[in-house]
C-alpha cells in the first residue's frame, strides 16, 4: 500500500480530515493530503509527527513495513535486541 492510501486509511479510522490534521501537527494541508502525497516528497519532520499522532511506525507510514503499531511493551522485544541496544547506548 502506498503512502497516500495509508494516510487516508489512518485519517478515516480516526475520523479526521486533512485540514484538521494539518492544524494538529502544524504543517500545510497539502502535506497531509492523501491524494497529493503520492506526487511529492514528504519532509521527515512531517512523517515523524504523523507517526507520533497516529501511533504507528514511520516504516508503516511510508510503506516499508506492514506492521503498523509501535510497541512499548518490552515483553515483545527479544533479550538479544535489548542487550544490543544497551551496549550501543553505553558506548
């Protein structure tokens, strides 16, 4: 699924219009218009704001992954992944 369709789906699920969303995340309406977004490059800051607002991963939003929800549940993260991240942060 392309970016525009994902964004349109997320807005529909949350009952929000492009105008309302643009006001919430403080960007021009054209940047969150599902039909227009397949025709130009999104700013990374806008993608991050959309991801945060809809509580989805940026990868899901831009079509890299079909896994759409972020996880804050550490029980779903492998021990190896946690150790690798811990070592990276300690360095």
